[in-house]
C-alpha cells in the first residue's frame, strides 16, 4: 500500500495489508540528523515575524469577555469593542495598575474594576493600545519592544482554507521550555511513528531542506512526509504532508496529497512569563483547519461543534508527548548536555 496517493479515492480509508510492529519499523535516527534539524531551526529563526505573537483562539474571546496573557514580560489584555473588533493593550490599568484581565466589558468598553477607568480601545489616560489582528481562527498582538524587529502591518498568517468551508479547532497548552524547543520538535518529522504510534504509521520523510537551496523561500524549504493516520486497528488514512516554518515561532503542516488535501495544522509558540523558579514557559497554540472536496464534508461542517472537542483532544494527546520532548530539549540545552 502506498501511504500517499496522488488523489483521494472514493473511500478515504485503507487497510494495512502487512502492518509492521512498532519495534520492527525502520529506525529513523540516521536520517534525523541533528545538524539538519538545527539548520532548519536556524533558518526559521532568521525569518521576520513583524513582532506579532499569537495570544489565543478567536472563538475563545466572544464579545463581553477579556483575555489576559503575559508575553515575555509584557502583560497584555484583549477584548472586543462594540463592533466586535479585537482590541489589545497593556494589561495594567494606567491609574494604579489594576489587572485589567479581571475587569468587565460593558457594551464594548473595558471598565477597570478598581476605580472605573473606562477604555474603548483608543489611547486614554496614558494607556496606549497595541496593534491587534483577528484572522478568523487566531488572535494576534504586535509587541515591538518584545520582538525588536521591523514591525509589519499584519502577521504572516499561513495560507489556509476559508473558515466557512472548513472545520477548525484550536488546541492550547503550556510547556516549560522556550519557543525554539517547540519549533525544533515540529521540524523533526522523523519522530512521528516512533513517538506517536497511536496516531501515525508508515512514516517516510521524502524531502528535506537539504534537497532545496538553503536560502530559498519558506515554501521551498521544508520537509515532505508520507504518513498514514491511524483510525482503528489496521484502518488508516494515508496522506502526503509538508512542514514549513514561515516565521520564527510558527511551523505549518499542509496536507498536499491524499484525503483532506489543502487542510493545515499551524503550530504557534509564544513566550510567556517564566515560572516561579525563573524557568521559561511557552504557550503552544495549534490551529487545525480541515477541509475536503467530498460531498459528505458538508455534514462534518454541520457537526463542527461536536467535532471540535474531539479534534482538540486528539491534538492534546500528541502535545502531551511533544511538550515532554520540548521540555527535555530545553533541560538539556540549559545544562549544556544537548547533543544536537
């Protein structure tokens, strides 16, 4: 069975005719060269971000709610104004420093719960807003002092299916590591079938950045993978996927052949305030945007409210392991023991 058909068949499921036990699959450690992964990470870190950071899922911030997050050492509050537009700015009230994340929103205005200072999202009383962007799936804030780069008008949002034609879900988690450890995890596709045998089988990396020019554009500088997603028993869904890093804190997987071609999984890493012992913390926000040309996919879109928790649970199972990978990588780096 070929794990990556060029075109979806009428039935997306395939039956593995001769499944290989986990311990008998081909080792991938020789192909997963530390230098290759390090160079891919270095190229990702060299690309511009425009100082934009993902702070959450668009669905998680309905009108009337606030969202508070500390990106690096910068406290940020976000809410929606009377027109539904995303507003962001410093998370401390300019009067006496109240935590605005705990303040209510009334008719699109954020009202400080200490003394009633009201913010509509425009500059007021020493409070200056941050540029914000809602791409329909994720929320972004631009923090020029944190990023230190040349700012861009908008974040570098990866190409994805239109939300109205797709089923989307967003997973959020936090790891004790730095953003580069999360990105390095995603730029190591070789670990998939070994580390996540409950989800992936028959994984082969068919293309790497070494196969293209080192200074080429992001879309020509990625990893191509043939892999089958496990469904149940010997039933699988084979696809071909491509991993690219369009900016320093983002890795995107596009399904380029097979079932769900055009679907994307975006992994965004945002640095948070360190923990009580001074160790770094990173928020992982993963957007899954699934699309299909099949007629029956309209049923899936209608059932999206039921599917989203399942999609988040599946991503959460993977990230339970992948955050352990990222945290271990940081521990080794921090102690000078990382072999890569």
